[in-house]
C-alpha cells in the first residue's frame, strides 16, 4: 500500500536521496536537492511538499511539490514540480497519486496550475494530461541536465480562473498559431485580435545606466507605467516586494537616467548554473526608454551573464512589447491563458524566448498532447534561421512579383524548408496535398501522363504546385522530381489561407499573379493546339 502524505522534517534526508538516485549530479536545480533548502521548503507556507510512503516498510518512494508563489504577489499561480519516483517503485501509479494529492491540497489556493515537464520523458507529460492539464508551450533548451533539454509546459485552470479572464487579447501574428491552438484546447475558443499595425518601441539615443540603489528604488516606486498600469512584462516579482527581498532573491535592476533624471528601470534574474535568465519587470516614466532598457537587459543576461536561454512573460494585450521583443530575437514559445492577475481581471500571457544555444530535438519523447504545440514552436525557431533566405527568394518568383520586403518576410514566416535528393519526388501526379514549392536551389524535371520524357523543368526562384494554393483538394497534374539536390520552401494552403485572412494585401498579389500565370499557360496551349494539363 502507498500512503500519500504531507512531508515532515524527518523526510528531508529521504527526499534528498531520491533526487540523488534519479538525477545524481545532473539535476538542473542543484539548490532543490540541498538539505537546508528542502527543510525550508517543508516548513514554507507558500509550498506544499508531499511524499509517497510504503505503508509496510515506511520507505519514502516518491515526492512532489507545489510552489504557490511563482507569479507576482496575488497572481494565485502555482508550479507543480519536483516529481521524483524511485526507479524500484515504477509502474505502481505513484506519480499519478502524487499529482492527485497535490491537486486536492491546492484547489482552493490557486487559480492556475503550471507544470514544466521534461520533453525527454513522456511519463510526466502523460500524468499532466491525465489530470486535465493542457499543453500550452514548448520551451526549447531551457534546462541544463547532462545536456540542455526542452520543456513541455502544461497548465490547468482552477476555480474561477477563466471566469475572470480578460477577453480579446491583441497579439502579433507570430503568436497567433500558438494562441489559437491553446485557446481551443482550453475550450475557450480563439477570441484574440491579430494586431498587424502596432509598431515596436523605436530605438532611442542612449541613456546613462546604473545599478539599483536605495535612492533609485524609491524614485522608481513613484512610476506607475509598467508597474500598476500598462503592465507589459508580467514577471514573478513586482518592485514593491521591497529592496531587501529583491536583493536576497538575487534579482537585478538596471536604471536609466537622462540628464541626471531617472526615467525607468528593468529587472531580470540570472541562474548561472542553468545558464538561463528571465526578464522580470519593466517600469518607465514614458515609453521612450523601453527598448533601450530591454536591449541592455538582454545584453546583461546573454553577453555578460552567459545565459543560453532568456525568457519574458508578456501581456497578451500589449502588441508593442510583443513586437519589440520579436525584433530583439525573442519568439513565442508558450501561450498561457489567464496567468496573471491585474486589477480586476486575469490576463493571458505570451512567454517569449530568446535562444542563444542550439535547438536540439534528439532524445525528445513527446506525448500526443505535446506534439502539436511543439511543432508550432519548433517551426518558428527553425524558421528564424531560414526566413531571411526564403524572403530573399520570394521577390525573384513570378508568383510573388510585386511584394514589398515586409510582405516577403511575412510570407516567408509561414513557410517551412525541405530538402530533396536526386530522384526524389516533390510533387506526385493525382495527389492532393495542399502544398506549393518555391525552389531555393537546384532543379527539378516535370513529367505528365505517366511519361518518362520531361516536358519542362523548375529551377531556382520558380514555383511548382501553385494550384494547391487555390484549393487544397485540387490534385497535382504532373510529377515533379529532383534532378540533383533540391532545397525548397513549402507553402501550404491552410497557412496561406490564414495569412490572407489577416493580410488581404498579400492575398491580392498572390492570386493576381496566379491568375496571370494560369492565363499564360492556356494561351500557350491554344497556340500549340495541344491540350496539356497545367503541371504546376
């Protein structure tokens, strides 16, 4: 029999031993394994620590905890974590029973529960999904164990969480696929407004920088913007926690001055052992120093703090801040409904990540509820490297003639990249896959009617399979096969349709050019008095 109970001080040594058996020296949070930390955690009113005890032998076989104050004060957000089960006690349902026990004890203390599951093991993901947690993000290379690992982020609303949610967030297009998926999985329905027009905060001339002082702290407390109104960075700490608390928690603040006058400050936290960092809060007298302070915080975390991973929780109603972080190299990695409490409502949060380490997917074992979220995030991070190449090729194609640089970049952001070896098919006749191709390098031959004799070719900067952009059910009318190595950008009907709804100007150009191309092919067919189906 397994007894799930609250941990006692006498359990601390057994909990420590559990971490050592399961992780050894590779656990990302070394402090969580230390005896003194575990003792404080057991007695902490803002933590719930449970153990799974074999009722016959009295042996502690598992542990799990909830940290109840991971949000800013009053957010009522808790993190379920530190779930460890002894290898000898596998397949006894201990992990599930620890999850059930934790939920039972915090139901009335939280509005939102979060779980960071390691992507290399499906077990914790499976437990989270079994207890109605929803996959909301995929945090690439966040934790450092023996190597850097990806995290599958899950969330579950409790109590009146969703009834207090502020409706109709305003988000940048890059965050929409993630938000759309998560909100539907939450059973809310995507009520977001895609904001294409709000610009990022502009660059400004440099300000004088200084570290936080008691005088600067007192002055910064008088600023409302970013602290009590227009909150855009929704970190786990607020300035009014007190200077002493900020210092003992190793939170750092940089202050900006112009002509001796304090104009703002930005808070951040660096975990040296994990090589990760988080932007906590941005407080300014007006918008002017916002971008400068963010740039300096990123520099302090990355170049100076050696962080390989930097994250910031951004208000989903703050498109200017979302756009600014995007321009600074951050990408949406999670969308968390109703995560932060502000005034009388709970706000959705976009967790944006700047990755300074290689994106590694080898070794991941993703639960079925994690896979679609991971696919969205991974495509965005992989796309960050290939978007400039695709965008450069777009204006050279007749299908995209007339695009501006901004339109080309926007289209490139929804494309994926594929490589084909000699003899490998790009397109198969009579198959409807809803995909069109823009060749970035190499050449492919076109055959029709089952003939082995090519009737044409597709080269660099040219497109194939365009009719799929009109209808995803339209079958291809030719076989297109790589002659040598071919690299191509793939544009699928579903993503294009979504983009055109957001950006009709892009759709007008594509469909106008597509009509011209099809018309030209019909004219050529009439001249030759030979009917050949369109092969593109």
